[in-house]
């Protein structure tokens, strides 16, 4: 356990709801990013100049947002330890 985890007090219902709202907003952003990635991939297949590195960066951004959303998720077991 980290020092931070040992000192975290139980979350109030209001705080849990607030964090869940942020988690949900991040999940929506992830959905938009992945949709755009799919559209760019389709454009690349049609011959438009979309570098592979660009698609990887978009995927990495979505992965990072997913990690962030899990870290603030009040229902995630890793958050509450």
C-alpha cells in the first residue's frame, strides 16, 4: 500500500457522485476519441495521408484517459484501497 492510500478517508456520498460524474465525462471523451480514430483509419484505407504514428498517438491518448477515469472512479477497488 502507498502512503496516499493509507491516509485516504472514506468518501462521502456527495464526493462519490462528483467523482462518478467526472469518470462518466472522461468515458464520453474516450468514446469520441476512439470514434475519430476509427474514422481516420477508414480515411487512411481510402488513401488519405494519415500517418500510422498519428493513429497510435490517438489510441495512447484514449488509453491514458481510461487509466485516469479508473483512478478517480469511486467504485474501483484500486481507488478505495
